[in-house]
């Protein structure tokens, strides 16, 4: 797997009193040296040698313990880059600790790396290094000097819809106009999305000119990147209550009522995922995205639900541009958000949302 990173040699040793917390030694490239030297409490030296005088490659020392280690450095690590590193680590023939050094990392990238057992240090001051005898953890602060560069196009709004089109058919060879038609976006935006993903090494390119095509090479990393960047604009919501003995049947009744009223909608969250994933059994609230052209009070009336301040079991939501309704599908007589949207919405739910999202990803999405 090709990654935009370079490998270095390093030794870590813990120190006490007024000495630096971490000492790193190795023949780093200039970029890695600059990243590490900007981090407080870290001393960097350009050579690493074993006690017998031999040059040390890929070592971490913590007190009297020495580890073989692989150090990878790059300028910025987002969720997609972290997923690529995680997949690379899983393919290593033996258990070798890996450390990522970067100027900037995103919160989701650090979570992915930590779950994979990959250590990370960045120029923002974030440190997550955990090995027997060596545990470093610090939360950094964002500053203007190390602020991540804004990508040419973020995968949100209409660009996010184009990304979901790619995720729905990851093996397809896409031309710009085909993606634009599928996602109902301009050809210019479709081109910018594909160019961004080419830069992230998430698509492979074939041909040239009008016949040029692109195919997703790492749908898992693309899903991570989309979920990290998507943001709904102008969200409005209304909490309502409608008596229902069976929470599962509630979604069927509501979807039928809204369809009869010609209100475009998509059930999401646990109620939507339950149509696709039988492991979701608890549905305390039915979440529904509705078209922004309809007043939420009118939607509640069409659904036969009462507006309440507490004790709700239905949440009606709207977003500018209706992106959450993209690629909705009818499942068991319920208009349901597409699996990727379900994955994202579940992750926003504090009630076991991430756990359920991960199960949905594993059992329904498949990557």
C-alpha cells in the first residue's frame, strides 16, 4: 500500500527531574525534526546507537527496556490517512510498534490510530504513546502556526452527497459527468471531489481526457474521511410525542403518514438502522429527517404527533439543502436514510451510538 509517508529510526528514553520527558534519537528527515523540535519537553538528536556502538534502527527505549519500532512521519494526518496507516500495520508480518509523527492530526485520526495500537505525536502537542514501561498522553491545543490546511473541497453538503455516491458503488469506474449526474451536482464540483480523493490516494486513475475514470481504492478510508468532514447546515429540530405500543411499528406508521401527506422524509438513527440491522433492539426515539420546504409543526400534525418539551419519542429534523435525504430507500415500508447516513447519524447519538454505528458498518456496509 502506497502511503505519503517516510520511515525513520528512533530511540525513546524516559528521563526524570528537569530533563526532557522524552528523548528521541534517529536520522530524521528535516520535516520530522521540525515537527518534533516544536513540541515542548521533547529533545531530539540526530543519531541512535545501541550500547555496543552499533547503529540502531527502529528502536524505542523506556528505562531498561528496548523495543523494535517503526516511525512514520507526514505533514498532516486525517481520518483517511489514519485508516491507511492502520491497515498497513495490520499487514505487518510481525508485531512491530509503530509511531506516527505529524504536524497536525485530527481527533478522529488519533482515535483510529489508538484503536489500532499505533502511537502518535503531533505538532499540536497531542501525544498518545503506550508501551510496557512507557505511557505518554497529552491533549494539545490548536494554534494558528499549526492549524491544518483547509482542503480544496470538504466532503460535506453537495460534495458529501457525491462522496456517498462513490461509496454506494466503490468498484465502479467513475467519469466526472457520471458522478455529477448520480449525485445531482455540477460537473465542476464532481471534478473537485475526485481531485481531492486522488490527492488523498483514495482513488486510482485510468485513461486521459474525456475517457479518464477514477475508482475508489479504499472505501473504508473514504467512509472515515466523509464521516469526519460532513456537517449539516441550518439544522432545525422539533421534539414530539405519539403514543405507540411498539417502537418498531412507530416508524412504519409515521413513514406512511408522511408519505400520504407528500412530505419527503427518511427515518434515521436506531429506528432507521433497525430496518437493516436486526441487532438493534432498543429504539427509545424515532429520528426522522424531513424536507426543508415543510414547516416542522406541519410535519408533526401530518404525523399525528404532539409537540412536547420533554418525554418525547419522536424527533423531526431538517437541514439546509436536504443532504440527509440523499439516496434514501424504502425498506419494509419505511423510507429510510441510506446506510452511510445511518452510520453517521448513529455516531452522533450519545446512547450507544458509536457502538451501534460500528456494528452497522461491519454487518451492513461491509467496509
